[in-house]
């Protein structure tokens, strides 16, 4: 039986995580309010800040090793690369949260537009879109903050059996889940939670 969510305690040495966080601090100047649904700020749904780290950053090799491992051991999806060529560096401070959502689903996918056999332009567009479209299949979260550095802010996921569960908070834990999974980040009640978040895409489901 394959699992909807898999996590690894990577046992990244504290010193390495410290180096990573210090290296990521240079991106703090570009932190901005997180956006959803077509680049819209909706603090009632998502209240956090984030910026983007290019996928050629040195941490990506470490992450990609685990992407391949978890896909080989559990998901067996047809995967291509990290979505958008970048990884999201996210910060939740006291009072911030992200309500229930998923990272992919039918509303995110292309809907064919042609309805007439002789509408060549639309049929051509549909052919290209449906054969070249890439969709998010696998989401991942790398925990950067020490669990004692903040309260609240748990990553909660909803299983297909409608039962919810929490991902580990251990620093250096790498969490993977099917991008169609409903999940949320509970409100941080004190301190600050930082993480790296990304999505791996592949051809549309068939």
C-alpha cells in the first residue's frame, strides 16, 4: 500500500542547517506577503511572507535526491522537475497561518476549448496544451526552524479517510505528499517558523 504522505528525518547536522539558514537570510530582503489564486493577496486565507530561491541553489541537489528516493519507494509518479525552477522560502510569524487548501487539482488544469470539429485554431491549441501540460504531482516541505523556537504553526494534512494528522516538527525533516492533499498551517502563537516548500511537476494525469 502506498502512502499519501511520507517524511524523512534526514538527520541534517545542526551545523549544516545553520549554514543553510544563514545563506537564506540574503533572500529576506525580497520577502513579501504570500499570494494565492492568480497572484492575489488574501490574508484571511493565507497570512505569511515568502520569497523564491532558484532551483540551482546548492540545497536543491539534497532535495532532489529525496524526491527521487520517495518517488521510487512510494509514489511512482511520472515526474519532470521542480515547478517554476524555484523553491519557496516561507516565513510564518506570530499570528500567521495558511488555511485549508491543496497545491493542485482539476481547477488548476487546462480545460479544452474547442467544441467544433472545424475550429482548427482552438483544436490546435487544445492539442498543444493537453500534450504538453505539466501539473503539480508532489509537494515537499523542509523544516528549518527548531520546534522549540515557535508554538503553533503545525503542518496539518487531511487523509483520504477524512482523518487529519500532523507532520513532524523536527528540524531537518523533509515531508512529501501528493499535491492534491488538503493541508494547512495552523496559526503560529509565538515565535517564528521557517521552511522551504516546493512542488515537483510531471505530465498531466492520464
